[in-house]
C-alpha cells in the first residue's frame, strides 16, 4: 500500500510546526529621526536591544534619553529567557550627539 503524501501534510498542519522568526537588529541609520535627532549637548544614551549585549549577538543603538522606552517597545528582541549568550568581550559603546544626530561610538580594543 502506498502512503498518500497529503496525509503527512495534514498531520503536520494539525500538529503545528514551531517556527521562530529571526530577529533582525536595527541599524543606527534606520532609526526614526524622532528618536535620534538631538541638539548639541542634549543627552543621547545607549540602548541594548538584544537578549544578549552588542558583543554577543545583540545590538546597541544611540537614541535621545527621552525616547528610550519607545525604542525598546518598538525594537527590542522578544526574550523568553534561557538565552545562551556568548561571553565575548569587545570595546564598550557610548552615545553622543554629533551634528544634530545621536551616534553610537565603539571603543576599539
């Protein structure tokens, strides 16, 4: 007796298949200007958006201090706990307002 391939498809759909959508960290340049436009001397801060820090698979961006909550709500990776982050080291990041835009500065090791 030959198996009907349609049954396998039906079984897979009925049981469901777990799919995870990869998180695509945002690039600093792609952020909304409402979050990154700044005046000289205005506070820009670093926001870590990934489950792991920027050295270990996550991402860091520089935004105005008053936009942190909005940026995290819109762009942070959904972490369910139990992430296995590497423990690689890299240069620290800092934020600054440069020519009216928050920029991310990476220390070189």
